[in-house]
């Protein structure tokens, strides 16, 4: 009778090891759940980016206003009859003139 108890305890310990430490254990399950949460957050950010890009494509396909805005913003487009003014911060102008003077002295 004593050896049956030891065999059963050993079998129980072996099964419990797989439950707590082996492949598919509680630890693995918690790690996978954290990975799923992180992946869902990443997917949500990518879905939002895709929606914004889809809206931009529709704007570009439907009208000239979006194209005009992108050209102005990214390429510095100026239409005929418009005047372009550039406002430079006061410290930037001094740095530009100092650099140009040192370059001309070389």
C-alpha cells in the first residue's frame, strides 16, 4: 500500500509540474495574454493611421483643395498674385549672418 501512495503522489507532482511550469502553463498563458494586449494596442494605432490615410486619399481623389493644401504645406507652393512672407526668429538671423561672414573671410 505504501508504494501505491508514492506512485500516485509522483504522478500528481508530474501533472502539477506541467500545469504550473510546462508548455501551456499558467505562466505561458499570462505571457501570451500580455502579448495579445500589446498587439491589440499596436493594431489599433495602425487602424487609426490607415483611416487617416484613407481619408487623405479620398480628399486627393475628389478635389483640388487637398492637393493645393499639400503643395503649400510640403512644397512651399505659392499661387500667382500671392505674396510670400517669411518670419525668421531674431536669433536665427544673427546666426545666419555670422556664418556668412565667417565663410566670406576664408
